[in-house]
C-alpha cells in the first residue's frame, strides 16, 4: 500500500540562525561562549548569513520543497526598542530567495538565543519579558505577511531546561570561570539525563507563545505553532504513572499549550524508557550517536502518536528529525526507517503535513562542533559546501513522495 500524503506535503531541512549564520554578536549565547570553559566558539559558524542562497539552492536542486530557518531577535533588536530595518530586510530577502527557488519558507522566530540585553533585564522570568517579546514579534510581522508557516519558539521545553540549568549553575558558589560547561543537547556517560524543566518557566513561555500567536494571527495569514522536543518516552511495566508525571513537566505542558494552534512542530531523535527511578539513561555502545543518544529511528513514530493524542489532533509538521553521525550511510538508514514509521502513522489517520530533516548543514551544535547532523558538509576554513549522498537520497524520496 502506498501512503497517501496530503497535497503540498513539505519535504525539507532545517537550520537555526545562531548555529549557521556566524558572528551573532549581540546574543546571550555569543556572550556565554566567551566566558564558559569547555564551550567552543560559534565564531563565523558556517557563514550562512552571507551564503544562504547557495545553501537553499543545494536543497532545491536536490528535490526538496521546504526550508526551515530562523530570524535572529538579537540582530533585529540589538538594543531595547531599536529595530534594525536592514536586518529585517535581510531576512525578507531570505524568504524571497526561498520562494524563487521553489522552497516553502518555514520561519522560526525564536531558536534558543536572546538579545543579551533581554537576559540582563531578567530574561524570560523578568517583569517585561512578554512585553519585550511582543514588540519583537510586531516588528517581525512586517516581513511575514505572505509566509505560510511560522513557528513562534523552538523547543520551549528545552529552553526551559536551559533556563533551569543556568539557574542551578548560578546558585552554586564556584565562580563561573571554573565551572566546566556541557552542551544542553548532549547526554551520555558524563551526564546521563537532563534535569526536568521548572514548570513555572514553562508556563511563562506558553504565555509568551500565546501573546505572539495573537499578534501573528492579526497581522499575517500564516499557520502559527511552536515546536516541541519529544523524547518518545515509554513506560516499563508498572511505571505508567511515573511516565505521566515526568512527561507532563517535560512535554505535555507544552503540547497542551498548543491545542489552539494551527499546527504543532514535532522534533524527535531518540527514545528512552521510564522505570521506577525515572528516565533510564541512554545505553552507551557502538550504536550511540555523537550526542550520546541511542540509535532509535522508531522514536518519531512514538512521538507523533503521543502528540496527536495530547494536542487533541491538531496537524503535525515534523520540524526536526535526524542523527548525529559521521557515517552518512547510517544517516540514510536512520532516516529511511524514521520516515517509514511516519508513513505508518499517516496510514493510521494522523494528520502530518511535512518532514523537515535536521539539519540542512553540519553546524555549530550549541557549544561544540563534533556532532554532525547535516545533509551537507562544510569546510569551516573555506566555507565550501559538500553535499552528502543523504541529500540526494532525501531529495529523491521527496520527488517520488514515497520510500
């Protein structure tokens, strides 16, 4: 049986501005990179700020039909209340370039990074956080009038974990310069499981999302949603209640906040069981990915089935799915199996509107460079792009609309 995809099903790949653009000088992440031992620098990143047209053309020429990228708040509003017309025009050119190449732009308005001044004001728990975010969203709508897909925030549940972790670090007595940093996207032997996010932070982010959604619905015709990191957690026998409690603070709080949205972005890479002690750490072995995750291409299928139930059945867009590996044949094998699980979910009646692979290019993985997720390799000295076989493979899947 051939899976029937919705008309206009999106096949594409994703990036985040701080990870690919380079020299994001006004952001909190740029500031942190200069201070924390063990944290590699983003620097020029892969210079997509200047090379976005080349990057988009590689995706379009391969046969993909969509590109998810972000616009950077720290560039658009470098100081409070002062919005850069030049930077807004830059991101508008990106939207136009995508369209000219036949790629549907999927625009993310916040992907982990903040203007440094916003963090200095108290960040997401500051008194003016919602007001500040609303002002930025209003400025952004000036270039989004004809964009059809907008994500307000990327992985607010991961963002809440990052805020929680930074508060834990600040609460210890040791000076920041002596604290060894670990990327929030890495788990494994050194840090088996990330901490639970503080639900108070999650509720504030949901408030910000709803405020942004109201502005976007008023000033654009876009389908509006946010994207959630889905761990595809499963219970061991007798531990269903522990799973429900853990999943609420880590995912369901954010999924329930999306019930009035036009779509939900699902982002899943691996799966973990939950036992009487909580989340079971990823097993470490030859199958472990470069971010310490287990090799679990079935995770995306587990994730979409839970999301469909938790949101009351709003349309799903896969906004990230992929594997950190240096072996591109392994990337193809993982992605082929993952898409097979997605197609099985579609056959069961789940409304899935597209598949956007993470990531379009090897990039800065939030404090280190080793994990390679990309369909395209990049020489970081010359910035030369080298498409991998996985790009051509995924493009062929997109052309055929089937595996």
